[in-house]
């Protein structure tokens, strides 16, 4: 029970920390539609971003404690990236994609099972 309370408290602190950061356009990626599948994910996560060629985007995946698990770039005009998640431990993760200047960002929560 104490572990559950501690985990809940850490998650709450992480969410407050993430939400306290200032971004001009939270959850508004320009000129395209972001498709994220499957959720829950087992072995491979697919992110598709149609109709977007303005510039490269940065992405990262964190666990619920805020520890960065993976990061990379989403090349301009590329329609899809696939991320191997087979080695991830089961649990909740957060995928964040941002513009190069961190001005626009999209956050998606997903479960690895």
C-alpha cells in the first residue's frame, strides 16, 4: 500500500512539473494529423504524421517518473516512424513530440502491456 501511495505521489509531482512548463501551443501540431497506434502497445509503436513537411520534429518517451526512455527526431516529410517497445517494462509511458524551438508540443500517454 505504501508503494502504491508513493508511486501515485511521484506521478502527481511529475504531471505538475510537466504541466508547469510554458509552451505557447500545447497539443496543437500544425498542418497535419498525428496517428498513434496501437494503445496499449506490445512490441512496436507506430506514429504517423500526414501532410507535414515544414521541419524536423523532436520526440521523446518517458516513463511515469519522468525518466527519458528514448528520444529522437521525426524527419520532415517522413510519414511514419516505428519504435520498438518490446524491451519496455509493462506500465504507462508518455510520448512527447515538439517543434525544434519547443514552441509547439503534443503529448500522448500510452500503456505498454
